[in-house]
């Protein structure tokens, strides 16, 4: 086992070179390079954290703006709805009044027509009566050779017509 | 004579040899020859440095390499954060150096560079190295513990809420287990690395000896051994990472004891 067999001759050289070279490693690499590498990592982590925070802030701002826009949009929509409703109501009202007016005119016309019809009917009935009376007079004259006065004929006709 | 030349000493790979004629180099009488072990420490440090260079681009959007370096630093940072808390930050340079140095050493020692004639040397398979690293971690624990808590640090050996009678027995046990920490820390890595390399060496000697002994033996011994070697290589790569992780994790747990007592 050379580790033990050679011990008396090599221990000092092993110790010396290990201390020299490990010392170099410690001071040049451990003390010189490692902190710089770790600083880089720390810097990067900080940058990432900052960027994330900025992104979060931007997102919050966007959310806020969206909320405001939504509110505004809702208000606008409501206003538009109200306008539409108003217009609808107005149109309905005007239609109603127009209809009512037309209805009234039609009613008046109907009434007038009815009175006219009633008048015509009465006139016609009177005419039929007088014609019937004359006809009855005439018939009585020709068939029975009875002269019937106009008034008698008329009353007879009336009676007959009243019976149907 | 084929039997003689194929004889393999699986421990030979751990032999340390001075390089570039520096075997007489010394400081105050202590030999400090630049050995193959020191060479691989240097190679490990350079490879680690090159790897870390990829992390120095410091781009906001990292490339793959930079991402890899940052994953390792983040891994150590998270481990210390989880085990020690926010005070663990100041140990990141040490634990990171320790973890990466051991990890790269283990992995480089496994590289199949023998194919091109180089001989990788795993210096973490020497307890002279792992022991020094363990003592370093242990020294940090002691220094931090006594610096922060003064003599109160000794209360580490008495778990809170222990009755006095129990404490008399528990304190020595705790003290012994505390003093064994550097040994277990250093020996664990050294043994794991050495065992893996010996196993690979023995298996490869089976492959070669079986092949030399003829076609039948090649089929019976060499092929299964080779298949096993491939599997054990994968296992050793895993062990390289796990041992480096265990070393760094235990160091950070011990430092946590020093920071927070119990």
C-alpha cells in the first residue's frame, strides 16, 4: 500500500502542494469567481421578480380599466335602452291617439249612416203604406165597387201590416 | 513467460513519483518534490478554473455552460442554506472549493487517459490528502465554534435537556465521536476512492490475463469481467459525485454545529 509505505518520504510534499493548490482554488475560484457567479444569479432572480411585479401591476391596471369600461358600457347600454323604451312608448301613444281619432270618425259615420238608414226605412215604410192604401182603395173599387175613403184604407192597411 | 509479465500489482497505481527531477526540492529540510500527485492537483485546479470561466460570462440569459456553473454554485448555496441557514452564505466559497476540487479530482482520476499513454492519478485516494482536507474542515469548525461561543462551545457535548447523571456519561461519548469526525471524514473518501480503483485494476488484470490464457478463458473470464468493469465504471462515476457530496455535506453539518451548537 504505497499510501503507507511511502508515507515518510511523501507526506511533506503532499501537504505542501495540497495547501498551495487548494489555497489557489479557494482564493481564485472560491473567493474570486463564485461570488460573481452568485451575484449574476441573484441579479437575474431580482430582475425576474421585478419583471413579474411589473407584469402584475400592468395586469391590475388593465383589470381596473376593464372594470371602468364595463361600468361605462353598462351605463351607455342602460341609457340606450331607456331611449328605445321612450321612443316605443311615444310611438305606441301616438298610434293609440290616431286609432282613437279614426275610431271616433268611423263611429260618427256609422251613426250617421244608421240614422240615414232608419230615415230611409221610415220613409219607405210610409211610402209602402200610402201605396198599399192606394192599392187597397183601387182593389176595393175594382172588385167590390166600393168606394173607400183614403183614411179608412189607410187604417186598414196599418192594421194588416201590424199583424204582419 | 507470459504469466510473469502479466502479473499486476493493483496498488502500484497509487505510487507517488517525483516528476521533472524535483525529488531533492525541499523547504527547511522537508521534501516538497513536485510529484505526479501534485501534478494532478494542479490539473484538477486548472480544469476547475476553466470550468468556472464558463460561469464568468455573467449573461442575463445564461448559456448551457454558464447554466451548469450556476447550477453547481446554487447547489452548494442551497445545501448550506438548508443545513446552516442564512449564516451559511459565508461558507459558500470554502465548501464550493472543497466540493468541486474533490469532485473534479475523483472524475479526472477515472478518465481513461491510459489509452493515450497518460496515467491519471487520483490524489483523493491518498489519506495524506483527504486527511489534510478533513483537518481543514475540522479546524474551521473549532475556530468558528470557539470564536462564536467561547468556552460555551463545550456545551456541544451535552445535548440540551440531558439530566446531570446522564450527562456525565454522554459527554465523554459525544467528545469521542466529535474527535473522530476528521478521521471518518478523511478515511471515508480515501477508502471509497482507493477501493474503486483497486477493483477496476483487479478486474482489468482478469480481462488481460484471461485474454492471454486463450480463447476459452477469454470467453469465460475476460468477457464477464469486462462487462462488470463497464458497470463498475458507471458506479465509480456515481461514487465520485457521492463522496464529494458527502464530504461537503458533512463539513457543512459540522460547521452548523459550530454555528448553532445544538
